[in-house]
C-alpha cells in the first residue's frame, strides 16, 4: 500500500522526486462497511486533505502542502462528494450545503462568472465537505516534496549531492546519482574507487531504484512472471531463490527498462482514446453552455424590451399628468398670491391714493365670493398582470440555514397597466 499511496501522490503532484516517509493505516473496518453501504449510489473520489475536520478541502487534482517546508503530512480519504455546487470561499465557510446537493467546489482565487479555458486553473479548485460522515479516513501519510528540486529535475537529472548539476553516473553502493565533479569528489581514494559505477552514457539509463524487499540494495533484475523489480539478494537468497519460482523468467534491470519503455506507447494508446472522448464531451458541454448563455441573453433582451416599453408608457402617463399638474399648480399659486395682495395692497397706498381709488378698493375687498378651484383627483396607477420565468428543474438552489431550507425560487417581474384600454393594448 505504501507504494500505491506514493504513486498517487506523485501522480497528483506530477512529481518525479517525491518520497513517502511514513504511512499510518487509519481505517476502521466497521466504518468502511458503513460508509460503503450508506453512499453506495453516491459519486465518490479518493483524495488527500490536510485535516479531516468539519470543513475539509480536497483538491480536485492535487495534494495540499505545508507552507515553507519540504516535509508534508496529508490524509488519504475516500470522499462521497455527490452533487456539487460551485460557490465562493465565503459562501462555503458560512452557509450550509443546500438540499439536493452534497458538497461545494471552490476556487482559490474566487473565480467570478462563468468558467472558461482562459480563467480556470484546476490545481486551485477543491471540494469542500462540511459533513464529516462523507469522509472515510484511510491513511495518514508523511512525505518529502521539494518544489524547487522538482522544478530543477524537470529540466535535467539533478545530482543527488550538489543538487545543481546534471548527473552523469549512478553509484549502487551509495545508491545515488552524481555529476562529473561530485563523482570525482566522492570517489576520491583507492577504497571508494572500488565502487561499481554505472555511467549513463554507457547504459542508456539514468534512474536506478532500490529493492522493495532489501531497501539497502539496488535493483538489478526484473521478474517478468511476477512483474517485480528485485535485487541480487532476492535472486540468490530471497523470495526468488526458492523452487516455487525457479521457472520464473528473470531479466536484467537495464533490459527490463528498455523493454518497458518500448511498451509504454502500446499501453497508452487506449488512454489516448479516452482523452479524445473526454475532449469531445467537454466540447459538447461547452456547446450546451453556449446555448444556455444565448438563451439567457435572449430572455434578458425580451425582459428589457418589455421593461422599456412599460417605462415608455409610464413616462407618457407621467408627462401628460405633468402638463395638467403644472397648469393647475400655477393657477393655484396665482390665486393665492392674488388673495395675499388683495389683503396687503390697500395698506401700502397713500391716503390720497386711497381717495382716488376708493371705489375700486372697496369693490375688491368686499367681494364675498370664494376662490374657485377645479378638482384634481388622478386615477391611481397600479401594476396589473405578471411576467414570470419558466424555471428549469435543475436551477440555482436557495441557500439553506438551520431554520429555512428548500423553497423554490420564483422570479416575477410585475408589469404596469394604467387603464383597461392600456391593458387591452398590451395584450
């Protein structure tokens, strides 16, 4: 299992240099049985997280790493992710998973809008599991992973000693690869010069591995029957020395490397077909997403068109009423000012002027008639009818809390009608 876990780590981190230091079995047979029975019909993934807490983050394609450290610890789990929703980090931290959904997917940079090839970096995406019963803890893994060394190893086969220059040879006794200078410095006396040294230019192979059964020994052979790499001790005194395996076909390590290298292309041909299928599915998915976006755009335009039409009608009503209102308002203000001036003007006249204008002033002030105001009682403008969206079944769910869940969302846009005549014109 250690080798399987190490391979998963290397694969998920796309690493060539990662080394597993320790694996602790954390599984409980009863929990495994209960988990498999409960989530037998749910989508499950095997993934790593930094802690199996109430809010566990599982990278979609990757492994969580400790910052500023070459030694990392992660938990290998089987996770029932079920149906997932893409949300912001804040949403995932503060709200519950809605009914009919089981997990969240978040992006490290909180991507906005629709995801595209231009703004998606899958290594930054993680499942968020808030229900611990959906996480089955299997192993606690401690491993060594140096990102800087990994970057260097991608460019060339780095010397194990100086970690700078490219290796040119492998020393089975030291179980390490060295560059030309380090080879001279390590094997610098008569005793160390006795070490058997394998130069890459001579054998056409750069990497050598240690035996699984004898960790201090370098693999020298490969059993094609068991498909196991073995060392000389395995062949002479170990698990491949008995009569039960005397008929096994064993070849040299270098020969096995050449044979397996030539077979890789045959093994990956079916994978190439699956990659093509995935690509076709992604293209179909993008086409459907494009159709959905076009549909949204068309409906939005239709709503905006109706909205603008209604606003124009409302503006027309408002403009017509404004003309009436302003006229009546001006008349009322004029009448009020006339009455105020009728009251104050006589007091401003000189007595001599009063004598001259006496009859007119008396007529003006003694009039018993009250000002006449025409009535203004506009009919109330009300909304009438409704426009609603026919929502798809699998639409954006309403977030749930401890006291409210699962009410469906209905978005209605109220339309406005003024009179029965306007109503009939609209319809």
